[in-house]
């Protein structure tokens, strides 16, 4: 009889705290969104499941000695998982559209404005006593506006590990919401005639340019902002493996089994940060709110930048591709394309939008480097 | 940190950060354009790289093992190249 | 541990463990049956899921990279199946 | 000359102890069984080879600083390898047959009886002074009857690390011997007319049911037995990846390169526990004997359970599928099928036997959770 | 303004030391050689890139807490990466040609002469005060002559971690230079009639022989030289997985995604040892010089050994296959074949040269074992 | 270490190491030749192993999942499909 009582006392039902029940429900909600609504399933399925596992009362999976905690320590605290993912993303990125029209890098720069405004917003909310974010917290929250999951996770693991769960969830959720969030902003900021602008066909980019570009980018980072070197270094390495063509077997493994394996464990490890005491907090609401603002401002500034550039250049840019500067590769570029086709069924913007799209990846990695330099440096 | 100091730190990081992002990407635009110009000029005389690169034999991971699939792959390529037009048509319909 | 105490611990764990396994799996039978009933009822009005699921585009792992090979693979299969004879001939010459 | 003497003193021949020679021979025997007799080669090739490596005198591969010891520490002591394997097994498991006939879960429950009887046997042998097993040892030995390699290894690593080598070898050997061990027991316990029972064709199970089931199972585990949450959590995660269809690239990696890689290192790490001083012991004989008993009782109780269920239900079950409740997926189900065809060449039981077969995986994971809860909890 | 000054002080340009600039240039040179000249790209792309990353001033990627340092600690210091690579190489090696003509093992033995002469050379240079190599350093340098990357890295990580970067770079560079280094030596040491020797066609080797061979080799190593057991044990394990045919799914993962993944991280980790203070040293020049000598002597002794064997046997060996004994699989064998065809367009030596070629792998692993036994044992 | 001692250590390691490499590989030549002789003799009476080995079903990694691709692969081998009957016979005898 003692045993039954002990078993009952060890059971989940007995030990369950309200917060854990809510977090399990949130984990299930993430799974629902991922599976039924196709919200970034590759990340949100592991994160959601990890969130459920982390909140099983008495199992201690996310505590010292638990398997999720192990994944977190080995993969995220060390920085390895986000960097390996970045290498994999590099191995999948084609810089051709960017190289054929380097000016689109300005759109990728402008879209990072959301990051810094949001940082400012978080700081202001703290200054007015609404929240209690430190400068480091504010920086990690701002990076959500970069629309780059691994960059967000990397920065959060360095600057605000306690907020990592909420930041990662916000980051991937908003990336999934790109097709909902961006179009109204894009429509509001552009006239129909602007949306109809047809862009010049892209010039052919030679193989040699594509090989040299990641090395050039690496050197520029090395010279100017070493704090961005881990992220952009691994990114450039992956891209060089792709373009140099002599290590195809390494590149194939990188963007298949390696990135898939790391994605699984990264997701579970992020899930381990969805514990009730960290996540069920007004702070999380603040992060979700600020993340949304960051995203919207980033979208808007990309579009506005394109319009500004049209003022000073004769070679017109369709401002719809400006929004792709937030990255969220390739969804943001697809959104640009879709809106272009809506206005003029012959206006294919996809390849043009890929330029600012990958520029946005570089831009937010640079922003991340600055944050780390400023705060942790 | 005091709230006013936090505010000023935030403003400073915002201005400074956004500025640096622009400076960096501007520099990147410049060096990238320069690089492209140099390479295009160079390739006018030297020719471009072969489209598929030149994967080489390696002593590290013996290729006598992987040659067979590569050969097969090459065969497929040859066959498919005959059918390029059909494939293109098919894809344009399905994308 | 004393041997008699070990024995009684063992008996206790056996009874208790076997009992729990049955209780747990009985509960699982019940909730599973219930779940199936609910879903079957629901699907009568809502329809079933598409057989293959709906793999979606993802911002995390760009699909513009993986779509091409998948599509190409499918194309290859179709195309190549037409050309089996030629392939065999070609390979037998090159191996 | 000194050097030659030192070399000779460092050589394997000089340092070899009889136990090591015997263990090398046992490793070679495992390799022979795996390669020539197809005894679970995917595990017994790495385990056998690891066993040989671990017993090379003077090489210290299984000692602190040795590569096998490293694999053991990183992968088994941490619990990671068995859990990852369980995730992979989940990614390969089809719960369709079970869902179409949930009653077969009772068969999977009954077959766990072998586990607990064996635990009792081990305890009794200790009480009578034949062996010196603790309660934890007895529990780990009992789990062999669960016919689930990774579950056995996981439990042994928690409760009886010293016996891990013998338990893993017994576990996989008996799983390989399923086609020899089970048929006589099945024939002895069934009449020909029982073996001829034709089962109703299975209803179609909808995709949605398959997606919800792993979540349901997870919640039940979370509420009732958190100690089973690591094993069944990872298992359900793998299965959800398979069924949800939106993360196919993750699932493909999981059940191909990831599970293969982990299997190699798991096997080598288990082999590192085949050191002479731990394995060459009467204890090992006891484990082998008790494991065999566990297996046989599990088989018998599955069959008997089916007969009992036939007494109280009109929807008859062919008792031959009861034996599949021990798990040993899918070999036990094939044995059921084979015996069914033997009696009546038109009686295909394979799909019906897959129900209890996968139920047995759940059943022994639950049993494992209870053991850990009772002893370590 | 303070921030800009701090940023400038943290920038790479400000912190760059001349040595780092030189090392970045050397990393770029390695990338150039790998990509444009096909110098062992699978290793030299990651090593070169890792070298650049390691020398980014202020980023600290190769220092404690940096990602490259992490890869080094986890993978090379532990010995895991080179050993896993060796397992993968084993899974790709065909011992058929060697088994059909076991005498070619003597060629693989003779070619190791370069290793020991070079060791002697390094010791002599130290004795005369030119360099300051310890016996352990000299041994690690000598192994370059084994023309086996992973063996070199393994030995260097045990005996001379400070020299690991230079040794690995030398090792892979010279392996890439095999087609340039070997032919003049081979031509100088053979007469045209010797080069025209046609070898008897190889007998068919049965599957069973191929399965037993790795076990036989393992036992011989276990009995005679346990210090070579890690390297040759993993090698034999990989080869057994290949030949036994019952674990094909494990073997496929081993020689595809597993070896590729490890190669990437091994390369980056080696790159982390290309820091200016370790690499920009006269020592590195000495290593490059001695490595070249080792390579040349190994080539020469293989050829001479073949000529000696022809004196005492009637079954003639074409001395051109002797040079393949240095290993550098399969490039050295291809060089033998090429020179054979040059002299007589019908003299195909490739399969004959594969025998000494794989024998060279065994030979240098044995030499490595002796070094470790003698110095660390 | 003193330079003369270093020299003598080096010489000793050189002679000793090279000697051992030769001894070891000579032994390997001997046991390999012996092994081959024994196996060749044995196979004269017992027959050789089937060329592809006989990969077996495994309880560890269920094959009912991996059968499909294997099956597809097998389909490619037109020759083997001709020999299905013979293979089945062989397997039923050897299982
Ligand atoms: Na971005
Ligand atoms: Na079981
Ligand atoms: Na060698």
C-alpha cells in the first residue's frame, strides 16, 4: 500500500503545478500550429515537443541530469548548434542574386532597423518600470526582428539565457507568420505604380565570383567586427563548401543529415527552456509584443529604403522586395513575389527579392555581432 | 542600472549599431562590386571556371569506392541532357 | 539488505509493477478507443487529412534548394524508367 | 636489447590474462553468430568487436582515457544513446495495427509478466544465497524479458552498470533466438483449432488518429509515471515526426544516418563492458539463465492472455499473436505469422501480430519506468 | 564617441598582429591550393578555413571558449576524430589485391623506412642545435612520411600537440603532391626494362578470406603491439562492417555521412592549431623540409624493396608498385599505374599497386604504435 | 635530454622500429597466406559465401520499414527478378 501511495506521490498528476499544465498546453499548441498550420514545422515540432517534455512534473528532463538539459548544455550553451546550423544555411544559400545586384545589400541593412528600434523599446519599457529588462535582455529581444532563428538563439544564449525559450518561440512563430504580417505593411507603404515597377533582368554571375564572395565577406568581418566572426565565419564556410564544388560530399552531408540532426537536438534543447517559471511571466508577453513590433518595423524600413533608393537612382527597384530584407529566407522573398504578381501577373520578383533576402541574413548577423561587442565585449 | 543611464545606453547602442550596420554593408557593396569588376575583367582573358567545378581524386577518402555511383550519376546526366526541353516544360508547369 | 526483506521487496515490486502495467495499458486502451471514436466522428464531417500530409515551405531550411532535387528525382525516375534498356547497355560498357 | 624486452613486456601476449583470452574468444563467437547465423548483426557486430577491443591486454581501450570508455561515458552513462535509439525506433514504428484493435494492448501488457517473475527469481536466488543480486540488479535482469535492447541498456545503465555488458548481450542474443525459443512454447499452449482462428480484417486507421496517438500516450505517461517519460517521450517524439509528415527530412535522418551512427557507437560502448572481471563470473551465467526464463514466461503469458480474452469476448483473437507481445519487433510478429501459416496456409497473422508487438515496446518501457521509480525514485 | 573608439579598439584591423595577417594569408593559400589546384580539398578546405578563423584577431575562436577550440578538445584531444576517420577508411578499403598477393606487404613495410630516417634526421638536427625537437616531436614529424593524414594527426595529438597544425598541413600537402614528388624518384631508381615488367594476373579472393582478414590483423595487433590497437582496431572494425555484408546500413552511414561530418570538424579543429605563435616558426620550415625527405625516402625504399624482392624470387614484381607502399590511397597507386602505362601502354598496374598501397596504411599504423609505445609507453 | 643521449635514443628507435615493422608484416604475410590456404581448401568442400551476403531481418531496426527502398532497388536489378524462384528456394533452405 505504501508503494501505491509513493507511486501516487511520484505521479505527474499529484506533482503537477498549474504552471506546468499551462506549459504542456502551450507545447501542444505549438505542435498544433506546426503540424496543422505549417508554422515552421522543422523547428516548432521539436521545440513544442521539448516544451511538453520539459514540463512533465517529476521527470526532471530539463533539469541537471535530464536528457534535454544535456542537449542544452552540449549544444546551445557551447554555441555549437546554432553555429552548425548557420554553416548548413550557408551551404544552402545562393548569393547569385545578391552579387548580380549588390545594391540590394542596402535593403538588407535597412531592415535591421527593426532590431534597434525594438531594443530601444525594450529599454524604454524598463526605464518606465513596465518590465525589468537589462540592456543585454533588450538586445536579445531586438534580434527577433532579424527573423533569423539561429542568430536569435545564438545571441540569447550569450546575452540572456533565461529568455532563450521565449525568444526562440517568438522568433520562429513570427517567421512562420511572415505571409500574414508583411503584406498589409507592404501594401500600406507602396502605391500601385510602385508595385508594378519591373526590374532589369539580372546579369549572369560567374562561378568565380560566388567562390570569392564568402572569403571577401569573411575578411571584412575579420577586419571590422570580430564578434560577428563565429556566426558569419561558419556561414561563409558553409557557402564556400557549396560554391567551391571540390568538397561536394562534405557539403551534401552538411545540408542534409548534419543540419537535420542538429535541428532535432537544437529544437529539443530550446524546448527545455520552456519551463513554467521562466516562460509564464509577463516578460514573455512583452517579448512577443516587442518581437512583433521589431518584425513590422523591419519590414517597413526595408520597403521605405527601397523607395529612398529610387529617389536617388535611375535604375528603379520595386519596393516590394524591400520587405525581404528581414531575411526569413525564402518565405519573405516569396511574399514579395506574390504581391508583385497580384498587381501585375507578369511581374516575377522572386529572384530579385532573393538578393535583399540573403542580405538580411548578413545584416542581422552583423547586428548580433555589434550587440555582443557592445554588451559582452 | 539606473533607468536614465539604461535609456542613454539604449539610444547609444541604437544609433551606433544601426550606423555600423550601414557602414559595414556599404563597404560590402563597394568591395563586392570591385571584386565582380576585377573577376569579370579577368575572365574575359582567362575564361570562366567549368560549370561543375573539377572535383579531384583524393587520397583521404578513396575514390575507387565512390567512382561507381559518380559514373552512374554521369550516365544519368548524359541521358537527361537529351531531354532537357521536356524537363523544363514539366517543371514550369509544376512550380 | 537482509534476504527476507529482499524477498518481500521483490514480491512487492512484482505485484505492484505487474498491476501498474495492467492499469496503465487498460487506461491506454480506454483513451485510445475514445480518441478513435471522436476522430472518426469528427472526420465524418470534416474529412480526413491528405494521405501524404502537407509539407510546408520553411524559412529555416530554404526549400528552393531542396525542391529542385526532389522534383528532379521524380523526373529522373519517370524519364529513366523509359530508358532502362539504354542505361543498362551504357553501364555494361562503362563498368 | 632493453627496448626489445620492454616491447615484449608491453606486448599483448606477455600481458594477456586467461580471462582476457576467453573474452576475446567470446567476442569472436558473438561476431561469428552475428555474421554467420544472423544473430541481430546490427548490434552484435559492434558489441562483439567492442568486446574484443576492450580485452586487448595493455591497450586500455575500455579504461579511463580509452576510446571505448569515452563512447560509454558520453553515450550510455549520460543516457543519450539508448534514448536516441528509442527516438529512431519510434520514427519507424507504425501504430496502425494497434489502433485498429486497441485490445491487443492487453497482450503487450501480459507479456511483461516475464519481467516481473524473473525479477522475483533473481531475488529468490539471492535470498537463498546462490547469487548476490541486489533488488536493482534483479530489476535490470528482469527487463531482459522485455525483449527490447535499448530499454535493457537504459535500465541497466541506471540500476546496474556493472551488469550492463552481460544484460545487453543476453538481451540481443535472445531477441535473435526468438524464432527458436518461441515456437515450442506457442505450440504447447495452443490447440490446433485455436491456431486456426481467423481474425477479422483490420479497419482502416486514419492519419489523424496516428498523429494524436503518440501525444495521447505521452500525456498518459506524463500524468501517471514520469519515470517512463525519457524512454516513452523520445519514442513518441520519433513517432510523431513520422506521422505528422511535415518534418519528413528530420524523420528521414532520424531513422537512417542518426540511428545508424548511434547504433555503431552504442554497440562499441556496450562492448567496453565486456571486460573479463565483470563478465567472466557465475553472475553472467545466472543472467543468461534468468533472461531465458524471462523470455519464455513472457511468451507464454502473452499466449495465455489471448486465450483468456477469448473466454470473455466473442471477437476471437488467435492466441498465436499473444507471443508477439514480448516485442522483439518485428521478428516475434513474423514468428506468429509463420506458425499461423503452418496450421492454415491462408491464415495471415502478420498485421494482427504487429499490434501486440508494438504494444510490447510500450509495456516494457512502462515496466522499466516502474522499476526505476521503485528503486531509484 | 567612446563607443566608436571602443569598437575600433575591438576591431580586427586595430588588434591585428603581423603574424595573424600572415597566417590568414597562409589559410587563404591553402584554400587556393585546395580549390584551384585540387590539393586534397576534402581536408585542406576545412583546415585552411579553420586557419583563417583561428587567426581573426579578437575573435578568439581557437582559444578557450571558442568554437574551434571546442571542436579540437572534443574531437582531437580525445582521439575520437582520427579514430572515427580510420574506421571510415576501413569501411572503404578493399583488401582483395593485398590478399591475392600478400608479398606486397613487404613493400608496405619498406616504405615506412622514410618515417624512421626522418625521425633520425630530426633528432640529428636537434643534436646539432639547429632545431629543438624532443624525441616525441621527432617521432610525430617522422610519421608524415607515412602519408596517412589521420595517423599523423593521431600521433601528433599524443606526442606533440604543439606541432599538430604544421604536421597536419605538411601531411596533407605532401599527399596532394604525390603525383609530383614520386615520379622522378621512381624513374631514377628503375630501368626501362624493370618498368616494363608485366605482373601475373591476380587470383580471385573469396569473400570469406576478406571477412577473416581484418579479424586476423586485429588479433596480431592485439598480441604484439597493443599501442597500435586503437588505430588498427577501428580500421579493422570498419573493414569488417564492409565485408561481412550483414550490417550494410551501418557501413553505408559510416563511409558517407559519418566520415563526412567528422572530416569537416576534424579539418576545422586542425585549423585551430594554425595560430601564428605556433606555426610561424622556423620549426614549421623544419617540419616541411623533413616531411618532404620522409616522403621521398619512403618512395625510394618501396621501389628498392621491390627490386630486392625480384633478386630472390622468380615471380617478378614491377618495381613501380613499390612506391605505392607509402599509402596515400589511392593516389600513389594511380601514379604507379600512370608510369607503367607511360612505358608500355598495355601494362595496367593499378590493381597490383593497390596491394602495397593498403599495406602502407597498416605499415604506418604499426610504426605509429611503436613510436607511442617507445615514447609514451 | 642531452644531445648525445637524444642521438642514441633516436638510433635505437629507428633500428628497433624499422625492425619491428618488418617482423610484424612478415608475420602478417605468413598468417595471411596460411589463412587463405585453409579457406580455399575449406571452400572446395563447403562452397563459397553468396556474393552479396545474406542480410538478415533484425529486431533492432525493423525492416518492414526499410523493405520498401530495398525492394525498389531490387526491382532495378532486372537480372535478379528473373531468378526470384531460385533465390526463394535457396533462402528457404538456409533460414
Ligand atoms: Na535578418
Ligand atoms: Na517489450
Ligand atoms: Na602509410
